[in-house]
C-alpha cells in the first residue's frame, strides 16, 4: 500500500485512498473499501482510479507522476479531486517540480473515478454545471498564459507569492517608495542556510522574468542579481560583481557543487553605477540571460545555458525552480 493514505466515510461505506507505484512516472492512486472502519479493506477492481503510466511517452502536453489525491465534495453535490503531478518538457525532465491539479470526480457503482484509464490529464477542464460564486474571493490566474508583476508599492508587506530559502533569522529586506531593498546576510546561496534571496516559483515551461536592479559591488565576492534556484548545489546565478577591478555581469552555473562561468559582460565605466534591467528567458531546458540599461538595448550575456540541472531528475527534490532577487557580501 502507498503512503499518505486518506480515509473517508461516504454513504455508510469507508474508502481508503492511497498513492502507490513510487513518486515517479509509475505513480498512481488506488482505492480500498470496507464496511467497518477497522476493515478488512479490499481493493477495487477498477484500480487505479488515477494514473498516467499507461500512456505513450511522446504524447502532447504530458502530465506525469500523478498521485497523492484528496477527494472534495462541494455544497452543490459535485465531487472533485486535488492531486499532484508533473509537467515534463523532455523525457522525465521538469523544472516546475510537483504541481497541484484539480479534476472532477465521477462515481461509477460506488467507485470514485478521477480519470478513466487511458485518458490524459487535460490542461483545461470545464466541469458540468460548475459555478464559481464565493463571496469575497477574487480568483487569480495560476495556469495558462499570464503576467505577474510586483511594483513593491504595498506598505512594507511582501506579496504572498514571494518565497524565501528556509526561514530568515532576521529581516534582510525592506520596501520603501516602490522599491525592494535587500541587505546581504552572513550566508550565500551555496550554503545550507538562509541567504538574502526572495523568489517566485517558476510556473511555466516557457517564461520570461525581468527585474530592475541598482547594485554597486565593492569587492570581488559581492554579488547582486537574479538566481534560478533548485538547491544550494544546483542553481544558476546571474549577477553583477567585480572581476579584475572592473564591474561585470556574469552567469555562474552550479551543478552538483561544481561551478562554471557561462558568460560575462563587462560594464562600461559610464554605466558602472547605472540601474540595469536583468532578464531571464526560459525555453524548456535552456535559459538565456540578457541585460539592458532601460532603452531596449538588450545585450546577451549567456544564451541557451543548460538548465536541465534544475530538474528534479538531476537536482533531486520536488519543489521546482524558484527565480528571484539575490545579494551577497
């Protein structure tokens, strides 16, 4: 039997649903039923009630590793399931980690069916007679094509979409007059600690991230910029620092703790203290990095950097890539 089983009592019968098949591409959800809470519990003949392991690998827009489901009944009698899954861009590579999916549940002969065998998890679902009318709730877009922007114009509070690496021991950030200020901590991005990093979860296979930065390094160890972070041993840093006494932008790729410089852009003296726009463009397993002084004069610093190192298969973990602002001493 799988882990994280859930027990439900529905119309006098007990349903034990559990994930099985491992947490990878063979993942699935199964159901056991009993007339008494202590059992015995018998597997349903229709198991699994959710899986994608029997589908061809080359299918369009695949969702894999589906499981760990929960059942939900709504006030109007509709049933849904929330479950975990992954969206690979090639083979079993995905940088977006485990994600939450929602599907309607159908009941067939007292059996909950999340997805019939042989069917692919759809990207868009419109349940029959579905109504979204909850007082005080303003739905936000989490899937599909959308743009999310933060001008830091709130009163000292960070938007809930921002994430830290571990729990900060002290506030290293401050919002003032529509700007986010970061103060380096005693730790950098490569340590098992909380560094001065504030990030947003990568939600798309193809994406563009842009931020404005004003940072003047005072040493060759000082760095300010953007990080694509999976963990302390697998990440890509795109930042401003000093090399050979000159300010530069550099792209440093870290895989299994080994660092390689993927690109360097020397900043001219007249722009050494000028605010810069930094941009990361992701296309599946390739990320590109560019800089601009704010006049659409984008200059490539590194193109088509191998970002498969940020995938679960190579970096481990299911959290996915977090992209955000960073500074170090």
